[in-house]
């Protein structure tokens, strides 16, 4: 697609001069070295070594070996030209049992990473928790146990004291919705539980952990260091009038169940009772703690949800049953491009999400903390990775960010997921999101065409309009030439449907009033 301005003229999109361009990763997905440096065992170590849970039996034992390749990966970030790097800190690397004794070797690893970023003029953006709960805490009930929220606050305070103002921004939790839902309700992520009551309890304790961590970190940091949370947010679009109520409930259960407590200190009334924490779990003062003012909201955006009426016993093309909502289906028009995760590509969904959040929390700084595309990347005989799908994906979503800024949204930065191809949770190494291709046999990193596009955008602050002239991408060297952008995205494989939405929604589609 070619970016066009609001008056239809093709033009480059210039972002504000202080806009923060970055790349994101997480500890378990890239570090490896799971038995080194005093690191304890996490729920993902246990889960990945449980037969049948992960594609091809893959584990994060080695991943991208970033634990041993910090300098190499710092060099990639410098070559890319980004202003920020969002990484996560592995809780079991700091506190092997999740409490008590501090592993100084683990802290030293992150101290060196932060110092290396600062030396290169890259802002360190640290996520305190990106899903790797110490197994010792899970053995005591995990996030379904209120005590885990207390232990999380202790851990967050420990990090704030150790790394302090050298970290430019702190994120308490990454996508707590996925931890509660996939980890405790449907069991597709660690710790693999399938219990609605445990998931509802985990929902409240994750939120409480966020609030308690905010309080503890503020006591240890100077007032200059911003603290926020990253939530995965999906606009919900009903395809017909009959699906309006189901879409409202879906919005409550996937978006508002975490967003509303953080912003307003309430749980959404529209969500089904079995997904909400029981009243006896909510102690006096909890909701006030959870909704303490955040300095920014991190938005992880990949795809919207699209829902319509449908027959579970007679599913049509692009449909899959909407769990918990008999008579309604997830809907994805088959003509719409998908990534190979089964997620449809709709940059307008990001634009709509940003505008909706800005209406709900006016002037709250927003950062896109994850946004990216999985594709079937491969190295050509010429030694290049022509990931044109990702080039198109990024161009479209950067343009959506630019439009939101033009319309007054207080968007401060955009972080691409991910810097590297990595361990993609239950998909193992079968899905590649990186700007850099990783040969997992040799650990060689190779820039993709998308890295060249992103490098240009990050360095200039301008998203070029129109097609860019073709040029070869030298193997092992980040190109400075321009790239082709305008080729249609290939239709992705349909081996699985994941909750998704639609790009270029049919004329009958409309957003749920007041919903994301």
C-alpha cells in the first residue's frame, strides 16, 4: 500500500522530533543460558519440557543465545539506529526461587546490558515481568495466590533499587491478559492450567501486583522515571447487528477486564461473571492500588477481533467458534491477507485503538510497545531475506501511528516486535517475527529488508511515501539503500485460526459503540 495524506496527496510522513523508535524482545524468548549464572527455573522451563506442549518439542534453553551475545546484539541495535530498546528482566535470574536471596550475577548481566545501551545512546526500557514466573512461586499457587502479587512488588522494588534511573522507562507487566487466559484458563501457555476460577484469581492478582509494584518502585526511583504497563488491545468489530451484544461482551473480556481496572479502578460489568474475580478476592483498597496513576500506557497491537452470528456445527470460510458465545463466531474474510500466525492485517485497527484510548484517557502518553508481523522468512541463494510482507506490514502500521498523531493522540513512541527471530512460545521456532533473521543452528544474525526500511524511518523520523527503488541487501550488512515497498502481501498459510480481525472491513461492519 502507498501511504497517502488526509487530502489524498502522496507525501512522506514526518514524526515529531522526540518520537521514540524502538525494538522489543523478552528474556525467555532470546536469552537462553537457562542453567547458567545462578538462574532458577521458570514456569516456561517446566512447560516447554512437558511433552506435547510446544511445537516440535522446542524449548528456550538456547533461544538466540543473547545471554552470551550481548555485545553482538547491542551492535545490531546501533546499526538499526533505534532510540530505545525494550527488553525484559528474567525474574528467576534475579531471585531463583522468586523471593529472598538475590542473585548478584543476574543483576550484573542486566547492569551490563543497561550500561551498553546507555553507552550507545539507546534508552533502556525494562519490562519487569514478561511471563517467566519462578517455578517455586507457581508451586505455591502462582498468580492465583495473592502472595505472588506481594512477592512481585518486592522483586520490582529490588530492580528499581539496583538499576534505578539508568533505566529510562519501566513497564510492570506485559500482557497480563495472556498470562491469565492462556496460562490459567485454556492452558496453551505456561503454567498450562485449565481452570476458570484460577484464571479469575490470577486476573486480580496480576493487576494487584502491578499496583503494588508501582507503589514500591516509586519509593525507590526518582520522580523523573516513568512507570507504566503494557496491555494487548484489540478493537472489536461486529459484522452484523445481531452480533452487537456479543461484541460488547468480547470487548469487556479481552480489553476492558485489564484496561478498566488500571484506568478507572473497576471491573467491566459486561464481562461474564466466571471471568471476573470473586468478591471475596478483592480486599479493601485493592482497586485504589490497581488504579494508581500510570505515567504512560504501553499498547501491544497486532490484530482486531471480528465477530458475527454463525453456526458452530456449520462453520463457513473464515469462521471459527467464539468460545463461551454459542451462536457467534470469529470471522475473517478469506480475501484479507493474514500473517502466518493466522492474524489478519488491519493498520486501521491500530489507528482506531489509539483514538479510543486517547478518548478514554485524554492526554495520557501512549507508546506502542509491541507491533510486528510473523512471516515465512528464508535466506535466498544470494544471502538476503526479502521479507516484503513485513515491509508492507510495518509501513501500514507506521502510517496508522502517524495519522493518530495528526489527529491529536499523545503517541510518544513505536516499538517493533521483534529485534530478532526468537522462541515464539507455543509455536517454538516455527514463527519468525524478527527484523533480523537468526540461524538457530549457528546463531548468525542477518538483517532483513524490513530492517533497512525501519533503519531509515528510525534515523530520519520520516516514513517515505510511495514505492522505494529496488536494491540488493548485502548478506550480513545493514543496507543504506532504499527498498521496494508496494508489492501485495502474500496470502498466508491457514493452518490455524487465532482470534483475529479484518483489514478493509466490509461496509456492514461497524465498531461497538464505546468499545476498542
